[in-house]
C-alpha cells in the first residue's frame, strides 16, 4: 500500500485518541512535502494507536 492508501485507512479508523490524531496529521503533512516513506510510517503509527497491531487493517497496511 502507498502512503495515501494507508492515510485513507487511518482516517476510516480515526478516533479522538490524541496520539492517533497527531500521527495522522503528521502523515498528511509529510505526504504534502513529498516524504512518502515517512508519511507511511506516521500513518501506520496512527492505525497502531487507533486499532492495534492485531487488527486486519493494520496487518494489511504494514505488509511491504
């Protein structure tokens, strides 16, 4: 998955969790600056904080 796809997935699971929100916001900014890999990492962190590492969407997004 590319950064944009992971960000969309993280938005789907967005919660009021401040850590998840901060990572998602950071991922969007990184993508705007063209920092694709860092945007992916931050979007994955957002998913991790909102749904956890065992959620199927996190597992799908974290595969290379």
